[in-house]
C-alpha cells in the first residue's frame, strides 16, 4: 500500500467545474427544445407538410449553429463593444470558451426555429434557409449585442432587463415569425374571397402536446440554467447562488401552470370547451411570459404574468387571424411574441425591490421592446421582401396543393395512412 | 494585468451548489415524466379520446402544482408536525427553499397523474380536475406528512421505509386510480351483459412505448436523485454519498430490466406471444417495484423484486379486469399499485443488513401499506362518490360514444386519419 | 441558537461528488438514446412491424444490461488484463463502483441496439435476443477489453485512439448490423428477381425525426460526458477539465451540423430534392464521425469530418443496397459503420498536435479498425449462421407477409388506422 497524499485543489477549479457542468447540462436541455419545436410544429401542420416542417427544424439547427459559430457570435460581441476576435473562441483557440459559445448558440437557435412555425405550409425551403442564415449571422446577434453584450438600453439607472430572453429570444422570434408570415401571405384556402378565415387543423394533436411538454422540460434549462450555480461576491468570495436558482425555478413553474390554466379558462368561457391546443400553447405562453423576469418576480407576479400570458393567447390569436389576416400557422406570435412583450413590460410592476424609479424602469423596458421589435420587423421585412421580389419566397400553388413534402423533399411522411387525395383536393378543409 | 487573488469559498457554499444543481437536474427529469405519462396514456386510449387524455395530463400538472404551492406543501408539513408557515417557502420568502419545494412538487404530481390513466375515456374533465385539486391539496400531502415528514409509522426501532415513493407516490397513485375507476364504472362496451370482458386496444403502441422509455429516463432522476450528492456525517464532515448513489442507480437498472423480462416471460408462457405492451408496462412495474427500496437492496434482490413486479403484471391485470371487473384503462393498478406494494413489503427480506428485528420491519412495512392504502381508498371514494351522486363524475353515453375529444374539447386529434364512424359504431371492438 | 461550526470537507469528496453527479447525469442521457433508437427505427419500418421493432428495443436494454452486469463487464476486464473479480462491482460489493458500471453499460447497450435496425422486418425475436445476449456477454466486451481496458492496439508510441466509441461502439454496431442483415437476407419483395431494388418506405417520418433529435440530445452525454469534469494532474492537483469539455462540446455540435448539411447537399445534387430522412440520418452520421475524436480535433476538422460523414451516407447506402444487395433497413451501416470508420481513420489528420509520427498513428488507427471489424464480422457471422442453420434466424414467409407484430407479438400497433390489407398484399411497395 502506498501512503496516500491528500488531494489538493484550487477553489477556482471547483467552482469552474460546478458552474460548467451545470452550463453544459442546461445547454443540452435547451438543445432538446429543437426536438420539442419539431414535434409541436409537425403536429400543427397538415400531413402533407410534415416532412417539410421537420426538415426546416433540422436545417435551422445545422445551418444556424454553423453560421453562429463562424460569424454570429462575433457580430454579437462586435456590436456589444468587444473586439470581434474576443467574441469568437476559435480565433483565440480558447477550448474551454467553447462551452460559453455553445450556451449562447442554443439560445440563438431557439429564436431562429420559432420562425419556421409561422411560415409553415408555403415558404420555400431555400427562402427559409436563407433567412435562417441571416438571422443567425446578423439579425439575432445585433439584438444580443445591444442588450446582453453591450447593455446599451439604459435610461437613468435602469438597465433593460431580460433575464433569459423573454424578449431577446422569444419576443424576437415571435415578431420575426409574424413579419415573415405577413409578407409571405396566407396558405391557399386559409381565407375565403370575402375574408372569412377557415381553420386548417394540424394533423396530430398528440405530436403537438408531446412537443409542448418537451419544450417545457428544456425550458427549465433555459430559465434556471441562466442562473449560475456559484458566483463571485464583491468581497471576492465564491458564493452559492441559491436564491436566484430557487426563485427562477419557482417562477418558471408557477407561470407555466398559470399560462395553461389562463388559456384553458378563456377558451372555455368563449366556447364552452377546453381546447387542448390552447391549453398546451397557453402553458408555453406562460413560460414565455416569465422568461424575461423570473429572477426578480414575486410568486404572485409569476401567477399573474403567467395567467395573463395564457389568457391573451386565444384573444391575440383571433386578432392576428381575423383582423390582421396573417396566417401564423403555429401561433408563434401569441405564444412567443405578445407573451414575451407582456412579461418584459411587466418587469417593474412585479419586481418587489426595484431600486430605481419605477418610471425609469418602465420606460427602459418599453424602449427595449420597441427597439428590438423595430429592428426585427425591419430586418425581417427586408429579407422576405427581397425573397418575394425575386420569386424565391413561396412554392408554386401546385406544389402547395400537393404538399411541400412531395415537391420539396420527394417524400411521403405517412405512406401507409391517410387519404392523400382528399387532403390535396380541398386544401385541408 | 492585475495581480490575481486566490478565490475564497466556504465549504458549505460548494456542497450547497453541488447538491442543489443535482436536485434541480433530477427535478427537471422527474417533470419530464409528465411527457412520458402523456404519451403512455395517449397511446393506450382510443383515437377519439386522445386529446382528452392529453388535456388531463396538462391540467394535472398546471392545476396540481399551483395547489401544491399554495396549500399542499403546507398540509404535508402540518401533518408532519412542523408549523404550516415553515412548510411553505413563500410565507418565509425563502427563495432558495423553492428548490426543495419544486423537488417535492414533481413527486406529488407524479402521484396525481397516475389516476388519469385509470379513469380514461369516460371521466368528465371537471370531475378529474376537482379530484386532482383535492389530491394535491390534501390526499397526497397527508401521505407524505405521516411518512417522509413525520415518520409516524414506526414499530419498535423499525421506521416505515420508502426511499423514493414506491408506496407513497406510485402505490398511492395506483390505488387511487383503481378506486376511482371502480366507482366510475367501466367504459361502455367494455363488458358484455354476461360480464365477458372485451379488449379495447389503444390507438398507438408507438406512443405507448415512447412514453414508457421517457418515463424510464425520468425515473433515474426519481430514484437516483433521491440520494443527495453529498451529506453531512455525524462527525460534521461533508462526505460524498457514492455508495447510495451507486446502489440506487444499479438497483433501478436491474429491476427495470427484470420487470420487462418478467412480464414478457409470463405473457409468452400464457399466450405463446411476447406482448409488446406487457413488456413495456413490465419495465415500468419493475421500476415501481424497486422505488421504495433501491438504497438498501442487494443486486439479487433487485433482480428478484423487479422480476416479480413484472411477472405479476399480466396476472393482476387479468384479475382486475375479469374478476373485479374494474376498467383500469392504462393498467395503473398492476403497474403502480400492486408493484409498489410488492416492493414496499419486500423491504426487510432483500435488505442484507437490516439492523432491526425482521418481524418488526416486516410489520412496519405492512402497517404502512395498509394505512396508506386505507387512507387513499377512503379519501378517493368519498370524492368520486360525491361527484357521482351529483351527476358530475361521468360524461353522457352520447358523449362517450362520440369520444371525449369532441364533447369536452371540441377537437379532433387526427383530422386526416382514421375511420371515425367505425370507431364510434362499435365502441372500439 | 446553537453556535454553528464551519463544515469540513475533504477535497476528494468534492471532486468525487462533482465527477460522479456528472457521470450519472450523462449516463441518464445516454440511456435516453434507447428511446431515440426506438423511435428512429420504428419510424423507418412498415406499420405491420412497428411493435416488433419496439419490443426488440425494450428487450435489447433489458436482456443486454442484465447480461452485461453478470458477465459482460467482467469479460471486458478479463480481456483487458484485470482479474474478473475486479471488473464486476458486485463481486467486490463495491456500491459506489456501480456508477462506473452503469456508465459502461449504457455504452454497451448502444452498440447492441444498433443491430436491431439492420435486421428489422424479418429476424425472429428469439434469434435477435440470442444475438443480443452474446453481444452483451462477449462480442462487445472483447472489443472494449482490447481497447479501453487493455490498450493493446499500439504501434510505437501511438495508441489506438477512440475517445467515446466512434469505432468501439458505433462502428462495431454498424458492422455487426450489416453482417447480420447480409446473412439473414433481404425482406421479401425488397429485390425483384432481376435484382432491382424496391424502396420500402418507413411508416412515419415524424417518429424517425423525433428519434434523430432524441439521439442527438443523448449524444451530448455520450461525447461530452466521456470527459471528466475534474481530473488529477501529474502534480497531484485536481484540475478543472474545461479545455476537453469545451472542445468536445464544440466538435460534437459542428460535426452534427455538418453531417446534416453534407447529406442534404448530396441528396439535393443527386435528385434535386432535400430528402428529409437523409438530412436526419446525416446529422447522426456527423455525430458518429466525430465520436472517436472530439477531444483532439480542430474545429475545421470537425466541420470536415462531419460533412464527409454526412456526404458519404447517401452514397454508401446506395452501394450497400444496389451493389452488395444487403437490406440494411435503417441504414445502420452508412450511419454508424462507415461514418465511425471514417472518423477513426481521420484521427491523425485532424489532430493538430499529434506528438507521435503521423504514419505510426495512422497505422495504429487502421489496425484498430481492421481488428475490431474483423472480430465483429467473424463473431457475428458465426452466431447468425448458426441461427440460420437451425432454422431459427428468420420468421416464415407467411409471418413476414402478415407482419411481425401479429405473428411474434399478437398485437396491432395502430388498430384504428391504415389499410392493413393493402399493406399485406403488396409487401410494402
């Protein structure tokens, strides 16, 4: 037997290991949200467009993360005031920095993938991939550059607050989706000549709810994982970040629950039925609603914001469908856009220890929302108008009628099921 | 360059961070079991009742976790002997305490969601939600109050042992489900006038097996996550809890494997075929069987208990179906109830270093099972009889025939597939 | 109030806790890959064979992990030069050692489950289970014994390098699958009398893509989890392993993205369509390609190897299908076999700091691939030839025509959907 010598270790090695295994774990969970989005969106489209939706999700991640690696992460740093080179770990050959890069990338790709749900059933694959490229390279990095990286949105002592991306990721994605869907125009037969909206139900509620619950699982990583496990105090001590971790975990839970109940209640009051898809999307809207503010929100605030985020869903969805006449197939604006804006604006009113004048905080949040929304709408509109002007935005009516699975991918998602003829003939009604 | 000062850290900050990131990670996994239950149950019901089942699962979590936050957790503490206020983190504004609350909540919601599988296809949504409210507020908290919180079940030196909720969570849920299904009566056409049972197969084996494997994934969190990563020794040292973590991980693995093999073997001996659903549910029964005792069970004990838990599944299922004539749609009693009881009662016989007289331990386990089962049957029966007496328990025969998706939720889960007429006409035969 | 005494803790307890909660977390993720494989494979087979595929997956895990516990892990150690007893934690009653055993077991079961995708639609359940038994007991343990355990494959200073099992797990599984499929012969109607190949599409692209993304999620555990969180330096200090963790996380991400793009691009160049299944399987091939080498590979190397692994997929699949005329149903050889070989052979060319002569490293990698492939082909062929010779390998033509779900399991996966007659009549064309 060899006499054992006690192990020695630097405290910083321990805290680095704890924080980074935590970051890696939550990054994996956030990555898993792509599986959730794929199922949620696949379930909400017609059977003839499922493979197209799935392919868009696979390529959002594949193209987007590559572009974000080589370009996007650097643009974010550049906009935020750092040298380009410091923002790209590969330029510095900083291997351990790749963990932080992946962590940023999974947030970026969440914003990107939201758009695919809005433009489902008629956007050309190459148009969507082109937009994803630009979103990952520039559009999203500019948003993070002026917020998380640069913290430019500041009025007096109030700094724009968005803890985990309620506005920066989800609001941005929902607004981008609405803009793209608006420029692209509705699916055929979605509206009659007199403007009456026709419902085109998705092909599988089961996949939609599966996706919802997978997303909620990943969202715990998204929100709670934004809190470090240990942090350095001003006194130079490393401390356990339990209060933030706990408050975020609780707020995320309560808001998602309230979102599902709020949406279900409004649906029930309006129709006498508890629409399953509203409950599912309401749960997600509740999560979006709290995402900007779980670190500072009182439990009653989480209940309120989550409930409102759920309750606004059926109403905003109707408004978008019937008044704006925008065919937002997977309801990405009511789920990610308006719910994200709601939570972000609510910040000073549910924060029980604000520390700055309420008016300053409220104004900063408002300005932040306006700036992010304005940039997103503008940049997205430029891209999709350019695609539209060159005839690249949308598949032909014949291809849309036959389904994008056949025309864009040459596959039949369910070759043994369904009545393809009927589906094709009536445009899904 | 600034001269770097070595970081300083309290050991308790490190152990708190390690233990709590572990608890959060496993809590997320246990939350994911709701996605598993949703898929397992959706796969085992008719296509016309899928959205209903999914909505019940979404609302179990949403309503249940809110009720458990404001009431249930406090009832558990109160029953266990603590002041109500100490049991509810929000009353003390104890932000880091929310982590422990969430951890308790995901166990509570597992018990709640099991019931929905038993009452599928005919329980009214409002009846189910009412029961879920009461389960989360009182019925389940009383069970944890007398066990984990209060440790009242004690005979001599033997304390009732249920490590991760084999009886407290799964046994309780399975018994509650059986009781509710018994009071509610079977689905129409489930039994002929002469009492012959008709099989009503689920609509998708794929979703059922998907749910099974998602549950098994989450179960690692459920069981292994019940062991802390580090614990305080009597000497005041913090020590690594490797022996418990390892034994639980192994026992969980071996018992689930044995459960699948046991159920498959019995099915094969009885019919000459290896029924897929029995193998899947057997895997789950093996997991339930070990859940009360993975910390103390020898590997051969895990193999035995898992195997028996699997093997009893087809037999108990037949007994419930053919003798008791209870329509337990998703087999929740054989999977969660009898398997949980089996493992709990087996505790002293597979514990290789018991430390107390075997008779005392066996009697304590028996008394614990009887007390929990008695309370669960009684409380559940009162609620469902009250619902039945007021005509709120069950949908009308017309609604049942048409499917709950249409009548309760106004949706069609698979609008492009299936032959709805045929399904409606023959009640699933 | 009691005066609090500062906690005390050994550094080794902390590093053990950090490393082992990390290992447990990633083991759970790797276990979840079984759910991914189940969905990926179920989606790629005919509706009449889905339950069979699901059962095989359930039994792969259940039988395999039991066999690996009692036999396989010990064989691996024995071949690697350790006493049998030291390799089996249960013989030493080493409870904390069970964590390492589970970690090894989830890798072993990944190799095992790959085979089921190749022999889908015609292998008898008992033949498959027999092979799984032998794979878990002997065939796979010999491979790990000569590599990870014994490190026998060494030429000069170069040791065979396979970080997370690109060759040892995936290459081995893909080669075993190809061998078994070759001996078993193709499904009926897969080839016409003149040798023309007929495509038999899978029944659900949605399940196939779901499985793909679940696998990618678990793969982060597979690759990144192969790096310890903390390691002991030569100076006896415990250090944070950030550079390896970061490089592996980045390489895994970039290679999977490049794999999806590479396969999609080749499919598009060949047919003008972006085949969804090629993109999905390309993503997996990219992951397989990097799995042997993520710890040492430059980011451009990850991009290159991932892209090549994806690009070779459609080409190798065609070669296997049209030239070798082997019916590898789920494309396990192009995804796991050739991609794994590619990445393993590429090791010295994308390693930017090799430290040994390139020729030695290249030769060692080549010899390793040849030895593992030779052993796998030989052992697999012996087993399947023996099964074939005794008439146990394959179901009867009647059973194959009716579907294995009915003949082997007595179930109908989708009793309310599909047109069973049509499916049966034309053999899936």
